[in-house]
């Protein structure tokens, strides 16, 4: 699973701040897609916490089941 942290500059361009990724465990590979997507969100927020703490942010996902 993976995630990207970015911010938009004044022209609307994405400025990449951080990439994170990891391999799924055997158990996680068996998760239903809804549970998997929630896992990725929680995992990413934990990993990106130092960058996000004290800031307002928007979380975007490309999966319809969690939007």
C-alpha cells in the first residue's frame, strides 16, 4: 500500500512532500476492499502524522467505497 503527501502551490501545481509505502501482510491481503481502503487511510495518517499535526488537510482517495 502507498500514499503521497502533497500541497498545492499558488498556481495549483502539486508539490510532492512525502511518499510512503509498505508491503501487505498475508492477513491484510485477504481483506475486503472496504476494509483494505480504511486500513490504508489509517496507516497513512499514522505515517504522515509529523507532517500533518497542527494543520488542516484534505484526504483524497481514488476509491469510491470510502468517499
